[in-house]
């Protein structure tokens, strides 16, 4: 007690707890609302980010999923899973996420398409999503 040293308190601010809870809640809500439904015709399959496009393609093909489109992120593919147990096969092949395709609409490459083809492909995806 007589040494005169101050003990510094290394607590983090109280608002940081609230911010962490907000971010975690947002993540859980997004995961539950954007997940692919069983029997979905089109699914966005997210593979580990360090996988290249070739490994993601091989994993999707090993799950008997037809590759519909690639995205700007090489490990994220838009696929048509097999009718029976397609989502579980994708997960067993290494997919970390199986999302509703509307969740990744911003990741779809548009620079490879002509303007007319882009409109036609958007209509095709929209029609596929309406059929669900």
C-alpha cells in the first residue's frame, strides 16, 4: 500500500459489449433468413475462401450439382443441386454455406455479359426463383 503505484484498469468500454451483441445478432438473423430451403432449385454454395475456382468446381461436381453461374468470388458458386439430398451432399463436399441465390445477387459477374444477355439472365434467374 505504501509503494504509491497506480493499478490501471484494462476494461473495454461498455458500448463495445452492445456492439458485439448487435453484430452477433445480425449474423444469426442473416444466417437463418438467407439459408437455402430444402428442395430449392437453385442454391448459392459457399466453399472455403482459400479454395480456388477449380477446387470449388470439383467439389460441386462431386456433389452431383450442376453449376449454373460463377460469381466474383471464386469460392462462391450458383448451383442446381441434385434432387435427392442435394444440400447435404454439397455440405459433405466441403460447402460451408448454402444460401438463397437472392442473397448473392451482388456477387454475380456482370462484366462478362453483354447488356442484352444481362437482362435475359436476370429474367431467367427471377423466373427460376418464382417457380419455387
